[in-house]
C-alpha cells in the first residue's frame, strides 16, 4: 500500500476510534487538535486492534459518528471534482460528496489496522494565509520507518473551529491525486456514471469484499 493512500486512513481513523464516552477534541487550535487526534489514534488502535479486525463494520460506525466534526468532506469533494463542480446539479454534488466520504472511510480506516505505529510527533502549525494553516508531523512505524505527514486545516468563520481537509505524504497531496484521477474519470464517463461506480465499490467493501 502506498504512503499517500494508507495515511488517508490515518487522518480518518484519528477520529474514527474515539469511544462514545469521551469528550470531543477541541478545535480552537489546529496544532493541539492534530496532536490530540494522533495520540488518541495510536492508543486506541493498539488497544482495540483485535476487536476491530474481527468486526470491520465497527470502524464504519465510529467513523460515521466522529469523522464529520473534524474533517470537511464537502470541501474535499468540491476540490476533487474541480471544474465539474460548477456545472453539476445539487443532487449530483451531494451524491459525489457522500460516495467520496464513504470511500475514504471504508477503504483507509480498514487498511490502517494493518499498520503498527509507535509514535507520532506533531510540529507547530504554520500559517499559509489568514485562516489556513499546515501542521507537519512525523509518523514512526514499528519497523523504524519514518514518514513526513502534513495536514492542512482552515478556520470555519461561522463556527470558529478548525477543520481538516487535506494531507500531504512526503510532499504528495492526497486531494491533488484524487482530483487528477476523478477529474479524468468524470470527463470520460460523466459524473452520474462515476458516482454510480463509487457507490457500487462502497457496497462491495461494506460486504467485506
């Protein structure tokens, strides 16, 4: 599994493995938010690995509840669609956004269970422009492999909360990769066909395929 793909799961699982009795992670500071999510992930994945591997659908249930407060999937989907977003109808936008979100959660949260992460070091947030920051981190696996991961977050002006919307792995943007891939597919097949295929693949993953 390539670095740029399994670490999408790292982002998603940062919130997917929280238990219902725990308080929400504060979103008033992006550096603290990323650090708290990362530490929670490492602890929970090691604690619940056997249970989650035995019942993968539990991952989806957790993610449905806990990903959305921290990750702006609508913003991600809008960027991935690129120029096609402007001409799409509202139901098409909603369909792509939901299918894209389901794909991220189902695919990469499960793949994360195969990883053994020993440590995550989060560095201070760096302002890109007003209301937008990057938070760099280093992920260390059990075999000593170190990977540079940079999160991108923006400040939602209405809620005054920071939201995550992209990850770069060793300098490669996850959103840019998906934009190229899905943009090409939409141009060739049309948006409705692409969404239909995404839903079919999500359904297969739900059934354990």
